[in-house]
C-alpha cells in the first residue's frame, strides 16, 4: 500500500481567506506513502496565490507541492483538468480550496488499495459545516466493494453521492477512458459522476468522514445564477445522452433513469427557486428530446412511480406543465 502515490488536486480561485487552512489540512496527513499536492492557479482577482506562496515557503515535509498556472481564468472544470494532466500519482483526489480534509483522510481511503487490489474508485463519507442543507448520503456500508454493473446500479439507487470531491480515482482508469470535466458549465459534477458511474468497474466504500465540506455565502453552490444554470443543464442532458450513445448504454435501465431523475430534479428545483423561468425552460427541454413515455414504459414496465414521473412526455406542453407542477406539489 505504501508504494502507492496519491495526487491531491486543489483548484485555487479567490479563496484567500480559506486556502491556508485547506493546505494545512493536506500538510497534516498521516498517510506515510508518497503524496503530491497540485495547486492550480486559476487567475483569481485576490491574493490567494500570495497566501499559497507564504504557506509553502517554509514547508519542509515529505509532501511534494506543485503549482500549475493558468494564463487566464478558465473555471473549476478546467482547473481540475489541468490537475489531472499534471498528476504523477496512481490515484487522484479532488479537494476544493475552501474545504478541508481530516488528518487521516488519505490514509483511510488508500487502506483498501493493498496488494493486488486496484479499485477504479474509492469513496469516503463527509460532513457539512456552515449550513443545514441536506447531505447527499453515502449509504454503502464501510468496507463494501462493488464490481461491474453493480457500481452503476448502486449510483442510480443513490447509495453513493454525486460530488466529485472526497474520492480516490485510479488515474489509469481516467486516462484510458479519456475522462475529463466538461469546461464552461456549472453542475459539472453531475455529468462527471454520471460518466464515472457508467464506466467504473470497481468501487470500495469507506464509511469514515474524511472530508469537511464548508458552505459559505457567495460560493458557487450558495449563489444561484438561474440563466446560466438552465444553459448548463441543457448541455449536461445533451452530453449524457451522447455519452450513452457512444458507450452503447442507451438501452441500460439505470442510465435511462439517471438521466430522467436528473432532469426532474432540475425542473423541480427551478420551479421552486425561479418559477417564472419554468415554462420556457421546460419547452426547451422538450425540444432537446431524447425520451418518450413509451420508451419509459419499455424500460420500467409497471413501476408506477417512474410512469408518473415520465407521464408528462405523452402530453402536450400546455397540459404537461400544470401536470408537473401538481406532481411536484406532492413530492
């Protein structure tokens, strides 16, 4: 296990008040194997990189800290991609620059990667601070391992969360499947984790909380730009369907239901947060197409909940919209 090299990727953008604590949490790691930490400078407008430089100046530990510089601001997805391109480890771990990891994070997540075992994905649990927002759960038991189609099926059942952070990804798996974050969108984790779930052939779950997810006013997750959000959702849905086609997964029931569930969750969220945009956004989603109620019937048979979820697809838009609003009322 100690022969493994782990790479931590931290995108840095306008996080001057928080980045020192984030880096310190990496420095505090109890993992005795080889560890590198790649900080990606995404050209913020504050003095985040000055704080980074000061934090690393006097460090003389065994962690290999590296800085990758962007020439201009390119966004979170591009920063993570730059990190993936720069890693030299066997596994990569994404850490957001305003969050922290527990001292035993890497040690616990790397523990199952011993001997002949080389899981594509290791998932840890986490906790949220600064908000009482619902926590997408890790429902898998500590020490649970999944293989083949069970990885995707478990994700569709919501047994492991969509966030890209707090997971060890086998670098060979990512590179052999040409997996990168889609740039220029928000909700990039939705598409990333969908693709990971579709292609990963092995997963190990660690029940310990190894990540501290901090919610702050003004963060990407706390601030809603509904117009940009709608555009990103449309792009993600198109990408999910194209990805399914490319990888011959159009007939996979779990893939179909993941796409439909994502669409419904986004519609519900928009109806609650920006109801004035709901009608036009729904019309645009219908124009994108990709599914019909008959298709749902073929995939899910007599599953009443799924039939009710997709029944709007058989209706004209003028009837489908009030139907969905009524459906959401009872959710």
